[in-house]
C-alpha cells in the first residue's frame, strides 16, 4: 500500500474480482498496480473491495449485495471516484453511475487519463486524444452531464472538456481528423528516422517504472525525465551514444503494462515504430518486483503483437540494489521454496542461464555492474555494425577497457 499524506489527492475506491483466471493473490497484485496508477493520476485510495465471481455481473460488474456495500461506503466517506480493475461495458458504467452517484472509471480510462497528464509534445497529445475519443465513442450515452464533465480531477482531462458539443457524428469526424494528422506526422517521423543514416539503433523496452529513463540518462549522459511513477515517459527520446569509439542511437520508449488499452497500442503506433526499427532491444526488468516474470511475459506479448519478438535482445535486470530474497528458516518444513526465495545467484541458474549469456544484472541508479553492461552492449552493437560496415572492422576492437 502506498502512503500518501498530502491533502491534494482525490479520494478513490478500487474494485476488483477474484475468479478462475485470477486468484486472490493475483487480484491483490492487480489492485496494487491499480493503486499505483491511481496515485500517479492524483488519487488516494481509501478502500479496496473485491468479490469472488465466476463471471462479472452484466449490469453492474459486481453483485448487488457488494454494490450496496460500496454505495454505503462511498456515501459515508464522500468518495469522489470509484475505479474498477477491468474494463466496463458502456451499460455497466451507466448503471453503476446511477447507483453510486460518483465518477466511475475502469483501468483503461485511468491509463488514458494518466497519458493525458503525461503527454508533453503535440504528437503525444494527438495520440492520447485519438485513444480517448475511440474509447469515448461507444460510451457517449452514459456520460455525465456537460457541466459535470467540465470539472477537474481524475478522468476529467482531454476530450471531456469539449463534451458539450459532441455526439457520435462529431466524435467520428474528430477521430478521422486526428488519424489524418497522425498519418502526416508519421510520414515526417519516418523521414527523420531515415535521415539518421545507417547507425545501429538500440531501443530500451520494458514494463513501466522499471528504470528505463534512469538507465538512458546513465548511458547517454542526458537528462531524460525520470520519476517513480507509472508512465513517466511518453514521448520517445533518441540520443546518440558512443561506447569506446563506437557510435549508435539509443531510444527510450513508453513503458508497457498489463491490460494495456488496445486504443493506446494503435494510437502509439509510431512511438512503437522506434522499437520495430531497432536493431537491438534492451529489455529492462525490475528484478526487485515480486512478479517481474509476469512483467516480462506482458512485454513479450506486446512485442509479439508488433512483430518484434525475434529481434536480438539483451535482458537487463535492473534495481538489484533493492532486491531482497525472502528467507526460509532451516527448520521450516512447511513453506515451499519459490522464486521469491531465490537469491540473485540462484536466479542466474534458472531460465536466465538459457538466454545465451544475454542477461545482465545492474543497478542503474547506483551504477552497479555498469562496466559489464557497457561491454556487453558494445559487443552486440559491434556485431551488427561490422555486418553493415565490414570495412570498419579494424576500427573497433572486440573488447573495450575503461569506465563508463
């Protein structure tokens, strides 16, 4: 649970379910992540509700008894926002709003709202706006009144500010206009990428908040914005980096997350083009997170969706300074040893040992093991470079010495 003592946060209640696909432990983990998302958006979670259901209620997502319990708490505590961990249908959202009489968001709309806060450039804002309108289109009938939509707070940014004039036709026209605008910018960005020459391209990919931007700053000696919040980076940053005397381009991309809205994957197509066109991927993982293996699977799933799963990849296990294995007493005969009890040395002997020596263990913030990281990246970039420029082979030794 996150500790927040500021009075500026908006009171939020979270709702999740337990079913065959996600047990209680998994549900808690998803709600932990949803709480971090809420905190990032400006919310303070005051209570969580979970319910065991085989399938969500088609009218209200959770059962009527649990909904009454939530309604009583929302009224007593004057909660302004209730956030569901799964995507709600337009009908469910409308029905729940009538019962709870407060703002109702789901994970998708919350992520879209965070993106609206984080988008800095005109391009990123256009991408987010397109995703918001595509999410909004089937939900027009269930929206708040126009005056209420103009209030501030979580879920109120972006297209909601112009709701007073929207209907389906206007929204569709706006979507078409935004898509044309993005197509124009896409062509411009493709031209920019082609003008970068034949330098080897390396892309940082990974789950959100794993330390990609911090690593980018260390490698490129730049000042890319980094913060301990989800989706701190939306706009792709590209820097020219030189290791030894070998130059290459390094790009920092938007972080991935489980249940990433399909609207965002589509609207951020050009941002993901940096990953598609990369020659080498640095898949950064927060090894201190108890479920980092699932984060890896989520990232690999998205990489497969954008046809980049087969690219040369170095697994970079970051935040080793924060990793702590849970201890089992020698006389404990009940607790079964699992991954959470492994030391980093024990992890290295698992599946990580089968990635052809392409796994690194570092702390970007403390610059721990960065020399090993530097040498491995140099070797992999050099392999790609000399196949592209075989006559430059003599310029770059197979190994380098010295500090980063």
